C-alpha cells in the first residue's frame, strides 16, 4: 500500500520537537522559550493544513428556488413519511411529464431548512458515469487520477465511501432525477448512503429492491383548476375553461401537456408548439426494440379503454417478454380483469398520442394485427351477436385510424367492411344507429371514392401481382 508521505513528514517533525524539548541543554535543543513557542506554532499550523487537505466536503450544493407548484400535497407528505420511518430511498415513478421532478424540487424547497446540503443530480448513463464525474459531483480534496486509481470503477467506489462519510456528518438530501436504469452494480451502495435519497424514474422500481415506491398519477379534477389559474396568471374566461376541460380529457390530465396548453393559450396560440418535442422525449429514455415499438404502434390506435391481452396477443402475435418490458417502463398499462384470468392492455392518452407521432401506424405496418382481426371476422357467421360484439370497438378503431383503404390489403378491409354489415351497422340510415351515422357515412364515402377512381382496387391488385411476377 502506498505510504502517505505528508503524514510521515508530520510525524517525524513531532518526534523532532519532543527530542529537542527533552534535550534542551544540547546543541540541537531549544535555545529558549521563544524558539520553542515558535516551533510549536509551526507544528500546529502544519498539522491543521494537513487535515484540511484530507477533509472532504461537497464543493457545490443545489440551492432550490420557489417554482409554480399546485396540488400534489399528498406526495410531499408521503415522501416525508418515508424519510421519518427510515424506509429507504423514496422513489417517485410514473410516465414522463407527469410531474415527478416538480414534486421532488418542491420537496427540496419546502424542506430546505431541515438539511445542511442538497445535491440534485440528473441521471444520464449509469451511476459510474454520474458519481465518477468530478464536474457533476465535486468533492474537495478528491480528483480522479489514472495513476492513482486506474479505472473509474475504483474511483467511484472511493467517492461513494467518502460521500457516506459526508452523509454521516451532515444532513444531506440527495435527489436523483430521471433515473431510468433497470439495474446498476452500484445501486445497492448508492441507496445505502446515510442520507435522505429521493429518486424520480419512468420505470417501475419493483426490481430495484430496498426502496419505497410512490406512483405519481395525473392531475385530479380538484387539482387541475388551481393548476390552470396558476399558469394562466388569473381567472380564464368561460371559453378558455371549456377548451382546457376538453384538452384535460384528451391528454388524460397529463401535467406537462396541460402546462404547455395553458401557456400557449395565454400567448394566443391554438395548440402548444412544444407538444411534438415532448411526445418524442417520452420514449427517449428507453432503448426500445423493434417489436416493442410495434406494440406501441398497434396499441396507439386501439380504443382508450384498452384491449384484452389474450385477444391482442392472438391477433398480433406479440411476445410476452416485450409486453412485460413495456409494462416495467410504464409505457403500457396492464390491469387484471375476471379475477386475474385475463388482463387489459392500454396506453395513457399522452403516450398513445406520442406513439402515433413517433411510430406512425399505417395499414402496411399494422397488417399483422389487421389480418388477425380478419381471421376472427371471417368466422362471424358461426358466432353469436354477443360474441361478435366483443371485437366491435377494435374494428371501429381500425376504420377510424385507417379510413382510406390500401389496395393490396383490399381483401382484409373488405372482410371487416362486411363484418360491419353483419353487425347491422348500416341500418343507421334508417335511424337505428344515429350515433354511427356520420362515421359510417365517412367510411362508405371514402370506399366509394377509392373504388370509383381512375383505378379500382382490383386494378391495383392486378398491377401488384404483375410486378411481383
């Protein structure tokens, strides 16, 4: 082990002082009290400087500022209760943009007097990249040196050990924002630091262990009206309230989308320009595989209430592991029905809208699911009306998403179109189904337009077969 040469020199000077004091009557001894006092003061100063070099503390800390924050008081109380009970790190988890970071920052601001220091870290990469970075986590008298530490892993372990020592001496609040990793080799060491740790994540933390999780939901009815007033800067008019109420239902109370909507309306814009950017960032924290993107693409056109998992896997052939991964990432909601015998898969309205923009569902890239529903529809004559009604919402959703037929998928669309006729949807013209009149009329008009164009669907199929040959 490498010796501490400064410590060796300090100990040598202490021994020298004792010998000179003992043998004061020799040539090497002190010649008087004044020389002895001066030597002792120099020794004390050298020892103080030595220990000052060895002392570790956070060089910079987070200074929270007051921000707009309305409602969500129950989450602040839950965080405080977790810390009072010593139940490990408090983890706020929920979909992107739902308000987790705002809650964490509000907690830091309101409880700032209870802590000696606060550290707010936005996670990008793993914990070695985060805590091994001397710019983001600066500690006095501690810098990475390849000659001294070699790899970053050894330095990260040393820094976490030093942070543990700082946490024992100070009341420290550590906020880890946007921590979306599945698992990390330093997670146990980080979560066991002797300080209050508050984590925000878009992932279900059930696989982490040793933490207390709090699910952050969308704005409630009693919260969104004060929220609108706070960002509007006053009381909106009746017309604005109607628009905000409609939008609240459209995005499912999504906090960030609501904030952008209110701000854009205040600036005179009809729709928030930043919505597209936010939608893309909802998936930016995860490395999604091709099949996982396909699942999001297909579920984005399904009804808001969702689809039975057994039915969806039957028509799409989706892999169970891909579904479980999306559920862990909080991108797909999965709730039990029929006493746990089946589940319903659904997307939050904000995620469904974002998936539609990011992955762009078309009849072509959703053809496997389309053909799966066609196989069920072909057997409609052998099923009861109640059995057929189970897929009605999904067939209607397909036509809403793809009102214009694809020529090479004409057979599949014809099957679903005939299935609507079997289900007596076209009797709406006589007044039996007034709620479907406008929608069915649109479908029939577009189909008629496609069939009476320059080329019929059959012509397109003939052309396609000719190209394939």
